């Protein structure tokens, strides 16, 4: 009995010590230190290889929901120019003073101009990131990805986080679009019996309302 | 080894855990690397080969009901062969397990602990193993009884949940890299059944010696099914070119599994099961090393040696400088040593011992008649 008790104490001390080592090894962050990115946009940079746009939701404490103009302020889109995706994320971390977290990234929007030059390295980099869910949508945008993210609002969906989840639901009812996720795109890129596909998105400029809706 | 007795189910768990930890870590990847899209064919083939090998081992052990390979080697050529074989088995077990151990630590570092030194992650894994072994062999066995069904259930759930993502065209070309790589050189992939080596050591531990046949074939059947399911899961979800290039293809395949919009990122659950598997694997390894060491050195108490062998394992795991060295060791060096030591040396000893026993019995009969 005494020996068992002694072993248990030793075990507890060793585990505590191990936890302390790991605690020192990582930086301790709370939810307030993270900026959860809802969508990523990739354009061709003017001075660099990429211009990456991050759509980050803002927590609105007010309850009024009248007027679509207030819905457009529920998220912000910030862009940086960079040579690589990781350096872009680092620059954005420095700019917004929070750490970008891609675990809730629902869409990856790539401009048509950049897509014409080949996006295999973007897809490989994103797929190898542990944070990004492989269920994120891949969209090719006719306009700049930055513009698409800025003007993406839904009249039916109030939560910006759910917008990209529900926007592609028409894939199940019509044949106009298909739900292409990062994993589908990545597999198709490497399979030797098919080519990768992605949905084409754009901003509707014919709309007469003050805010424009985007359709895929 | 004389005082410990385990039942048939516990013995099956021991052998299955070793094979399952190989499967979850790198088994299907090793098969896919060498055979390409004919991995499933190769899996069936090596399962069949393993059945034949297991049957041969069972037949050879029939005349030595209460002995393991060390006792048989002692019967064949004396104590020196027993000590030599014991040391070879201990060294091989340590080297072989160190690859799984280091692989697991590297995977954890890539996925979760990017900023932590690999030594701390290795310590995180080995310390519980040392603690469990302090409580004795029976504790290790009973922990395994809980962990093994979890692992099997996980493999089954991953296979079922991954079915919507299956791309059946990945099976073509059906012979993969060719007949030679599928059936000839591919037969070396039998090393995935790492539990084979424990079959040579488990006989004296069984409560009923007649259970040996049941134990060997049940464990082989369970391991084969698990290997087939995990290879199929990997082959149908990811393209072959990705599986051979990526370092943790199983994790990447599982990342893609989702159920509707609400169940995603099942890989976290899988990682937990993975950790339990490696704990189990290393616990059994240290237990068996202590048993073998006790047998070859005739010492009474092996508890003080637990930390020694754990430290040696940690040291060997730290030798590998990078992923490439680890892969080279696992896929090339240790695979061949497994084939030579387990299939070559051990079976040869069994065969020669059986011949010696037959000659002895014949001489005895002649002497009695005379």
C-alpha cells in the first residue's frame, strides 16, 4: 500500500514537471489574442508575388439589424503584399496585433488573373497547414479577391461566419455550381484521371440596390 | 517468465497492439511506397504469407509446449546461443521500436508542438511507459485489454466515415508498379506484422498451451483486417503520389473526413488513439525486454532496469537527425533485419531443434528397445 502510494506520488510529480516544461515551451494565448479569419483571398500583387486578403469578423455588441448597410460592417478585410503565404500571415499578425488563426477559414478565393498563372503552390501550402480545414471552399473570382470579400454579404444569413457555408448550398439544388473543397481540389490536382475544378465567383454589377450582392 | 500467466485474449491483444501500432504509424505507407496502387492486392498477399508463416511456427512449436525461442535455442546449442539470441532480440526490439517512437514524436511536433524541443516530446511519451512498467507485467497487459478495442473501433469508424470520400479509380492500375513489386519484392512487406516476433516469446506465458494456435490465428486475422481497412482508407482517399511524398498521409487522409457540417476535424480524436497505441506498444516492448533479460541473466528483480531500458530507447530515438534517416532505417534497414532475424534465424532454430528432438527421441526409443 505504501509503495503504491509512493509510486503514485512520483508519477504525479513527473507528470507535473512534464507539464511545466511544456507550459514554458509554448506561449499561452487566450481567445482575445486570436483573430479568426473567415476567408482568404489571393490576388496578384503589384510589388510582390501575392496580395493576400484576410476577412476577419468583428464582434458587434449592438442588437439593431435594420438596413443591410450595418451587415456589411460585421467583418473587415485587410490585405498585405508578400512573397509567400507564411510571410503574409506574419505581416498581418504584426499589423492587427493579434495572431491570425485559420482554423475557421471557410473559403479560399483566388483571382482569375492569379489562377491563370497556376495555383498549385498556393494549394499545396494551404493543404499542408494543419490549421486550415480541408473542407474550405475553393473559389476563383472574376474580380479581385479583395473586392469579392469586401462585397460578399448575404441577405439571408446574418452570421458572417456561416455565409460561405450556406452560400454554396445551391450546389445541391441547381447544376450551376459545385461544392469544391480544398481536399477535392488537392486530390484532383494530383490524380492522374481527372483535372481540378473550382467554382467561378463574381460581383453582380447590375444590381440597383445600394449594396451589391455577390453570386457564385 | 515462469510466474506470469496470461489468457488467450490477453495474448491476442499483445500481438495485435504491436502490429496495429505499425499500421497506424507507417504500415500502409510502407506498402504503398513499394507497390503503388496494388497495395490492396499486396495486403491480401502478405496476409496469406503471414498465415503460412504463423502455421509453420505453430507446427514447429508443437514439440516444445512450455518453451519459448530462448529455451529452444538453449536446448539446441546450449546457453551461449540463448544469450546471443536474447541479446539480438533485445537489440532488434529496441531499434525497431525506436523508429515508431521517434516517428510519433516527430508527428506530434509537426502537428501540435512546433516550438518544443523533440527531447521533451520523447520524454512525454516514455515517462508514462516507465511508470506503467513499475506496476508490473499484469498491469501492462490489462491496460492493453482496454486500449485494443478502442483502436480497432477507431480504424473501423475512420473507414466508414471516409467512405463518402473514396475515389475508387485510385485502385488503377490494378497491378500498381508491376507484378514483381506486388508479389516478389512486395512479400518483404510482411514485416508490417511486427507482432510475429512476440509469437516466439509468448508460449510459456500462456495459461493453457493449447491456446497457442487460437492466439496466433486470431491475432493474425484481426491484424490483417485492420491492415486491409487502413490501407484501403489511405489508398481510396488520397492519390498514391501524395501518400509516397507526405510524412503523415494517414493524418492527412483523416483530416478530409467530415460528416455533414457539424462533424469535422476527426483527426484530433485519431491523434488521441494514436498516442494510446504508442504507449501500449512501448509498454509491452519494455515488459518483454525485461522478461528476456531476466531469462538470459537469471536476475531476480528486473524493476531497477526499467529506467535503464527506457533511457536506452530514448537515446536510440534521439540518434536520428531527420525524417530521412528515420525513413531509411524503418523502410530499409530494420525491415531486412526483421526478415533475417524473425523469419530466418528464429525459424531455422526451431527447425533444427525439432530435428534434434526427433533424433533424440529416436535414439531414446532404440535404447529402450535394446
